[in-house]
C-alpha cells in the first residue's frame, strides 16, 4: 500500500514521469493571479466533464422516460446529478491533492490482475459511450442535412481531425470550444421549452420521489439508464486527469484552495447539465406524454413529432442542432477520457488519432449493423441499452474512488471529509442495489 502523504508520496510519484495527458498537465498557470482570477482560471474542466452528462445517450433515456412516464423521472435526474456532483468533487480532490488520476491510482494500489480488469471495464464504458455518440451524431447529421444514417455512422469516424486540430491549439481552446457548444445547446432547449409550455406544477411535483421507480421494472430500467447516462464511469477518470492542467501553488493552503475552486467549477457545470437533462425530459413529457405518442426513445421520431405538436417549424431544427452539438462535444471529452484510461492503467501512449480510430471503429460496427438492420427504432433501443450498461459498470469506478479519497495514508491532510465519504459510500450502495434489482428483474422477466 501507499505511504502517508501531505503531497503525493513516493508511492504515488514513482510513475510521475509518465502521467496521463502529460502534454497538458500544469500548462495553465493560476498562482500569480488575484483570488477572483484564480477562480476563473479553474473554470473549464468541469464543463468538459458536464458534456458527458448530456450526450446523445442521455437524450434517448430522458426522451423515453418523459414520453412514457411524464415528469415522474425528474427525481431520478436530480438524484443522479447530486451523486455526480459529489463524486466529481472527490475526483477533483484526488487529482489536485495526489497528482494522480483515478486510473493511475488504481494501477498503483491494486494487484495487476485487478487493475487490468478495471481497465477492461473502463474501456467497455468508453465504448458504450462512443456507441451513443456515433448514433446520436449520425441522427443529427440525418436530421439537419438528410445524410443517410448508415453513411452518417461512417462519417463520425472523421471527428478525429476535429480532435487533432483542437489539441494543437491548446487545452484552453478545447475548453472554450466545449463551452461555446454548451451555450448553443442551452439556447436551443430554452426556446423549445418555451414553445412546449409545460405544466410547471407537474414539473415541480416530478422532482419528488415515488416508490414506483423501484417497483415498476420498466421505470427502473429507464431510471438506471438515466443514472448510467448521468454518472458516467469514464467521466470519473476524465475529471481526475484534466483537473491537473492547472499549475497552482503547491503549499498546503494552495492545494486546499485549488480543491475548492475545482469543486466549484464542476458543481456549477453539473448544475447546468441538470438543466439540460431536465429540459429534455420536460420537453418529452410536455410534447409527447398524454398526446397519444406513446414512448418516444427514437431521436428521429422525436424530431418528426415536434413540429405538429408544438406548432413551430423552429422546434425540430433546434432539436437537431442541439443533438449534433452534443455529439461533437461528447466526442472531444470521450477521446481525452480514453487517453487518461489507457495511459493511466497500462502506460500505453497512443497517438490521439490512432486511439480514437480504434475506439470509434469498435463503436461503429454494432451501430452500423443495427441501423442497417433495424433503422432508427433499433438505434434508439441500442442507445438506451448502452446507458444501462454504463450504470452496471459504475461501481467499478466509484468504489476505488471512494476508497482512495477516504484513506488518510494516501491523501494525508487532504483526505476527504467524513461526511463526503459516507455520502459517496451510500451512493455506491444505492447504485449497486438498483443494479442487482434490475438484473434480477431481467432474469425473472
């Protein structure tokens, strides 16, 4: 095990010469600025993380949940977001205080077979995320430009050139690109919600818990899809890596301040992600639930129905623009998460374009097969299933994170507060219990 530390101990440092994403770590200086300046210097990584919480997979689960169950699953969206905020705060703490990301910490702490198994699971989560991005982006291209889904799936492989271009311009440019697309997505949904004119009383009641979420197997399936799409495993690896891009004061007080600023950054960003995810569910509930549309998990069908239901040709266009922006955003963050996972767990450093082509190829094969065989309906079903897979893989990322940040031998004076560790452990148990309940329901069903 690792020795006690106030900054990273020798146990954490021995591989420091080969950190994940070493080309951008410590490249953004914050120490010389005023307090406000330092706070703004920390803004950015949280929004890259937040992008993963509103990818096309979130759209499918939220659309299906809202169209079938109305506003009832808003509570799940809220709970998932609160869990995400808590866990990302621990990721900030781990990355800033130890100088290790979650993948590196797992490699250093666990026996090689365990670490290798966790790496395989993390790669599986990234492939599931990539699958959602492939399908979502292809549907967005189809809706906006009429490109056939099968061709759109292949075109998504070209996003590697976008990644290369952004990375050459610097990490701050990557963050600015993400924030700009998030602003477009937010504006699109603001207008669509105004057009949908939801029942705001029902919206507020939807944030209250209901036992039906657990007792109704169909609702539980969608709830876990929303949970998996919100608290995504690869985002935990991502945040603990990219938070290290800031070069801050290395004193004890400087590290405490850096943890605090990084936590504020991710918290504000994830609250914005909640408004987007809730907006998707509210839009689906207002436009489709109770209008005889039935369950709408198909993004193309949702686009088709928005015009007659909302009475404006603008609504479906905004829907398609926001979907394409989400796909592009998620592509960037999934690539960086993939680098952190591979470099952190097994110390293999592939060129970003090569790694991206490999993971995208893995995702394109099932996406192309399903879209060719079953069209958009099959793609929508595959989207939701990919998010449930993420939920099943969550404990394998959350449990190590909670263990590391609660261990004073590893974190020293920057160990997570007891209340934070207890809440994170409770969240882990909740997710594990719900996953077991889902597997039992599927086995018996």
